[in-house]
C-alpha cells in the first residue's frame, strides 16, 4: 500500500509540474515520429529490488532458536534492454520491453533468543519480458506525459545452492508506472518510473541442496516471500 500511495502522489506532482510548463507553443522536434505504427529502441535504468518476508514464529525444537528475517536495506541494481512499441491509436500503444536486471536483496536474520545476527545477499540476474499498455495524453510542444500498466514474467538465472534462502526462478508481477516522452532534435527520450508488485509466494520450501539439518531452520522460519521492484528507466527511440 505504501508503494501505491507513493505512486499516486508522484502522479499528481507530475501532472502539476507539466501543467506549469504548458504556457506557450514552441517549434516541435520530430513532429511525425508518433505517426509510425511501430517504434523500436533500447533502454537503460536503475532499480531497487525488495522481498517482503512473512515470518511464522517457528522455534527450532532442538536448539530453541527462533529466527526472524527481513529485507533490511535498499540495494540498487542496473537494468538494460530493448523496446518494441505498437501504436494502436493516437493515445494508446502496446509495448514490449525485454531486458536484464542485475541486482540483489540483502536479508538479515536475528535469533530472538540469543540475539545472534546472520545475513545473506540474495543475488539475482533476471531476464524479464514485460507487456504494457501505454495511455498517453495529447502531445504539447516537445513533451507528452503518459501512464502505463501491465504484466511481467521474470526468470532468475542466478540461484546459489547452499544459501540460507532460495527463491523460485520464475516470478510474475503486475506493474504500474508513469513517464513522459521528451522530443529532442535527433531522438526521443523517455524517463519512466514503474512499480512492480509480485504475484504469489516465491520462497523455495523444498531444499534438497541443504545437506545439514540445521540449515533448514531459516526456510522453516518463513511462510512467504513476496517480491517487488521499483525501476527508473530511460528509453531511447
């Protein structure tokens, strides 16, 4: 819910800022670029991965230890990919933007009985295939704001055996965001902020890779792990 509130606050600020900019007409750059049926380009950006961990209060019957886990910090990663955009109407387009997300999530474990601390950097290299519906306002001068929403499937190619926690390689998300097309003399630049909300539990409870019984306690202490992501992307067409 915090990410949803933040999104609508950003959207309201974004619209107000653009309203103050719309004072007078200027010469348009790339005036016919939006008339093309197909658009292609590439994108680069930065992201912050998160993992919402649901602790279940499990107590180890042998040691009496009770471990609590949380994603305790922000970890910024790098994103890169390509862009394909199909114009349906003047205001609506269907967009696919496959890419790679390189990042990690820092997990902290605390033993509630002894106070012992353990940690894990849950590294990930996601291959993503997002499909978005883009709804844009009419172009004014050399900018055009829009909102976007859709669905994304991601596959994690990095999954270390023997780690305290592991997640499912295939993860799915719904996403919503906002952005603005800026028409420059030689190309179109589009900054976009998007929020990803994970669909379902991605924690791997079946851990045949763990050889020592005491290593299972970290997975047993959690009932769910829900992924999320905030991505700032710059599209170039």
